[in-house]
């Protein structure tokens, strides 16, 4: 950490800061300029609290020089991490499209959806059994019964499943049903107790971006999972809240190259919850893959206008197939496969 003393700081204020750094077990490098004294703390600076130093009299500014996230940072792990989901590789050369309905509705709907996912050439399936709904009166998902429907339908088509965990008390049930990828939704990105628990299991986790989260907060949320021992984390950009009302959320395409620079973990994009309309999904998907996303999480329903949840944003099976064709061309143009 670098601590810049203000021009009018006194010698005793400088000494107090030096004492605080040494008390934390670090060494100090003192640089006395014409106007300012700058102190460099040498050692494990994560032990130093920036706010505490900035509150000390005579301190103008305190800055960390090392990133506060470690395990997820590319700084400490240069190669891309490839996550293996029952043999399906996410984060490597091949771009993966995860498709399926917003929510698990009926065994027939899930069976049809699984067939369409396979027909389109996708290798992973999504579907929500526990739904985070704005209204308590809206369909909340079938819960455990939904997990059962999903497991059976996807199993028959050899598809690994991705589904959202909202309540830490359901984690054992998710493991019993052998959920292949645990999704943490936007509303739970900073549910730290939930993050700590999924950090203890050996299952890939899709961590969606909080709807108003900065990239740094998002990386720190991932660090919570990683710190528990689970390094199988996939970031999912799903749009952020903005002043615009034309669409549901603003897809932050810029976050893709930023994350690819900051972390070695895979980055995917959910164009469905970003745009909120099916007609926007192809354009947002093309942008995401062109910008370097490792995959997509797309809503597709066998019959969108009958969907129980997010009907307006679901692609129909043919639209998903068409999208796959277009994305293949984009992936190849940037040296990837689909
Ligand atoms: C979802 O993927 O079904 C979902 C609810 O997404 P988000 O958490 O991004 O709103
Ligand atoms: Mn949805």
C-alpha cells in the first residue's frame, strides 16, 4: 500500500502511520519529497485497511497496489481456466451455448425443450426450479419437484443441467439431484453466506452480475466462492440497471474484455435478461461472442407465448437453431469453434 501524507502533515503524524504499518507486520519505505512524504508498506498489504489509514490525521490518500482479489485474478494465474462440466468444456476454444426455458413447467415442456436444445447443437441446458420473482404472487417455480422434472428430461437427452440456487438450505438437495452447474442469480451476487456455502462444494458455479454491481464487487463476490476452495466459477454478464426503459437491462459488453483481462475464469453472457425481448437476443448474442465471451445463457421455450415466466424474451426452437448458425460464423472469425 502507498500512503501519501498531506503537505502540512507533522512529523508525529508520519510516525503514527509508520507505527500502524509496523504493527501489522509490514516494513516501511519512506520517501521524503519537497512537498510530501510518501510511505510504502512492504509485505502482505491485504492486512492493511485503506479506510483506516485514510482516517488517520495527516494522511491525504492510501492506495492498495495489489488487487484485493487473488484466486480469481489473472495476475496470479495467467492461463485461461477451462471448466469441465461432465465432459463439456467451458472457457476453452469452443464457445458453449446454454439454452432452455426460464422456468421448469411440466415434464412435457421440459422434454420438448431438451430435444430442441440438442437439435440446435447446444450441449448444456438451463431451467429454473426456484424462481426469484419480483411479485410474491407470481409463479415461484416448482421447487424440488421442478428439479426432478429437469433432471429426468435433461438426463434422457444427455444434457448437463444449470439451475438457480437461492436458498442455502437447498444446497444438499441440489447435490442429491446432481445439479451440474449451480447458478447464483443477480439478486444474490452479494449474498455472502450463500457464496461461502457454494464455495465448499465441488460443483461449477455461474455467478451472475448483480444488477448494480461494479466489476470489482463482482470479482470480490467470486473471490468469496474461490476462498472456500471451489475455483470452478463462471462469470455471467446479464445486463445492469440503467436509466433506459426501452429494454430490461443494459448489456455491458465492455465488461467482457475487462473481465477477460482481470480474471482467468470463463465469462459468459445472458442476452435474454439483458434485452428482455426475444428480438434483441440475436444482436446481443452476436456482440457478446464477438467481444470474447466464452458462452451464452439463452432462454428458449418450445412455445414462447405459453411460457409461465419471461415469455417475451424466450426464443422459439427455430430461432435458437438460426442463432447457432450465425454465432458459429462469428466464433470462427475470431479463431474459436462452436
Ligand atoms: C434467470 O436466469 O432465470 C434469472 C432469474 O436471471 P437473473 O438472475 O439474471 O435475473
Ligand atoms: Mn428468466
